[in-house]
C-alpha cells in the first residue's frame, strides 16, 4: 500500500492511494496543475490513476476536479449528494461520474 499526501489543509486536500494495483486520487482540492506536479514529484504518472474518489463537495476538495478529470479522462466516484453539490451534478465530468450508495467498500 502506498499513501502520498499531495495537499492537506483549508486551502486544499488531495491524497494518492495505491493498493493491489488500484490507483485512486482522494479529492482534488488544489489546481490540476499542482496535483500533476505533486504526483510527478513523487514519481507517479497521473495517466495511471484509475479514478478520483470525492469525500464531499467543498471547494477545498474539488478545486481541480473538472480539469483533472477531463485532462486524464478520469472517472469520478462520489455519492449522489456530493455530485449534486457540484454544478447540480450533471456537468461535473461529461458522463464519467459514478454515483455511489453510501461509502465505497473494498
């Protein structure tokens, strides 16, 4: 298991997690450029990420979401309520959003 904190705090949150070959970005609360730079600084290729998992819709968790999702064609995993809180949920990522019931279970 690899856990890499890319940003943490009121100005933005983003964490990279890899487990058994699954690569997730938990939240995208800083700009897509900063996330990409932080990933590469940790020798992680952004194109290898499988999805972005959102914890909730506050700006310090979604700031770079749209750009990052579009740039790398990343699906977004979130509850219906979280996605609805971002532009009404319908324009978040052009069809890549996956609604989850409750919490993602491994």
